[in-house]
């Protein structure tokens, strides 16, 4: 959710500023690009050098840098996808509520058009004070989101409300804020990916060269647009960078069939990228088959067709399939589109350089049931995934 998002972190001068080092690390780990503005008093609690190393960006503390170059607060505000102020002290809160603009952070705040989230941090009686409550309510009228202070031991030695929310909680608030504004926010989408392994005996199987890269990239691209993703994944060694995608690992075509049908009724769309084995051994040997005769016969039977089953079952869902062909790409893709009752199909040629299994790139053609056809250039699988998700959003009018 935060991958490649621009997070502008404003730090005001309270003891909770020490937590910002951990907060910056968490944001960077999520893939966000982080820039930090420290107020003069905040720099007494945490050094600019610390946050600069962690964020991999220069930390700003004043309108002008050491070379007397202007730190343009308007450009900073335009750069940000989110302005987060943590900790928010009573002093900075009061200034924000009344439009005071006497430092770089406040000037940037007044220039920001992006969502603004604040995490108050102050002692118990300060947090309870009527003026603090009034100022927080005033910020809400500006459309700002308040991340409530937590209870616990305070710097004064008292125990109660006023602690800045923990960095992990703040990160979750950021994710929730961004997801609300995304086109797939709250939409449940099923993806299947990877190969299936059909056992011959306890050590041998029938499989294929699918790595699962394309399906995993699509699952992550869907999540980046706010979707709640269920990923049914066959045997794959590819990393999944998101920790919030619901991943169900399976091995056989039958296991993938059952998992997909179980999930299908609850989703708004399903994108089926898996390279499911078309055939499996009729009988699986209980023991390892010994090499003896010069020839060996294996009787195969068809596996259950997941895509066709979903196409028969679908009601409100958008159903997307893949067609990997070695010849007559458009002809065979259109046939599959109709036979499986798909909304659109993503076709690619396995013999084309840079496309197909295992590689990091792909070149696709999308054909929908209205006979619209779009050819795409060769791209990384992450870019291809974004193209497919963008087409889904447009097709379903979810934008």
C-alpha cells in the first residue's frame, strides 16, 4: 500500500520524537520514499543526521539550507502523497489550528493539498486540557485525520493518556488513509498463479515451467490499488513482498480447483494466471517406481478445468483468463474467451523472445468479450501487471 508513496514526515519538539527513527525505518521498509522536516526544537531530541541516514534523503530544518538555497515549502507539499506530523506537540497543534506560520513545517502544512495525519504526543493534563481538545476538533474540520494518543507511562512519570501512537499503529493508519482513495478499495479479488504438480509417485510429478511471477505481480498490483487479494499459489519459489495478501499455497490441480471455487462467490473479480496441468496420472504409485524396463507407460486423465468451472458459476464477477500459445495467438485466445465465459483474456506467445514462463518480462494482448483488442509492448512483469489491473478498473468502471 505504501510502496513508492511519497511520505512527508513532520517532527515537532517532544520526547516522542525519538520514536521517529523507528517510524522512518518502517516506512522505508514498506517501500515508501520519506522526506523529513524537523522543527528547531525537534532537532534537540533527534538529530537530522540520524533521520537522513534512515530516510536516504536530506532532512530539512529551515526555509534555507546550509548553502542559503531555499527549501520550497510549496514544492514539498506538492511532492507529498501524505503529510504526517508525528509527534504533534501542543505548541504545533495550537499553531496549526490558528493558521500560524513561523517555520518550514507549518508553511508546508498550510500549502498541503494531500491528506494530513497527525499523531499527538504530550503529557496527561496537557492532552486533557480543553484547549487541546478544541484544537484537535478544529483540525478535524480542516479534513485532517487524528491518530489518537495512547495510554501508558509518560515522560513526566505519570501514567495515562498522551503517549504518541506506536510507529506500527501510525503505519496502519497511513495504509487505511491511502486505501480509501484507491479505485479498488475494499474490493475482494481472487488470483491464482504458478504451476501445479501432479504426482506420479512419492518423488516424481508432472509439472511445467511456470514460475508464478506474473500472478504474484498482478496480486501485488491489485493490492497497491486498494484491493483485498486472495492469492491461490501453486509450487513457486518467487518472493511475495506484501505481507497483507492472503496467500493459500496448493500443489495439485485438484487443490487449486477447490480453493478457487471456495473463494469465488465472495469476490468481485478473479484473475486466473495459473498454469494448471491439463492432465494427471490416473493412478499414483504409493512407492517410488523402480527403473526396470526400457520403456514406461503412464496413463493420463484430464484435470478439472478451473477457469471453465468459474465461468459457469459466475454471476456478478469479472472473470479474467490467460492464454499462453505458440501459434495463432488471437484465434485461440478468442476461442478460449468464449468457451470459458470470460470478460477478457490476456494472451501471450510462448515462443516470442522476452515473453512466456520464468522470465522477468512479458508482452501481452488483451481481448475482451466486446471484441476490443489492445496490443502492448514488451515490458517488465510488474509493468504488465499494472496494465492488466488498469484495464480491469476501466472495464468495470471502478475508476
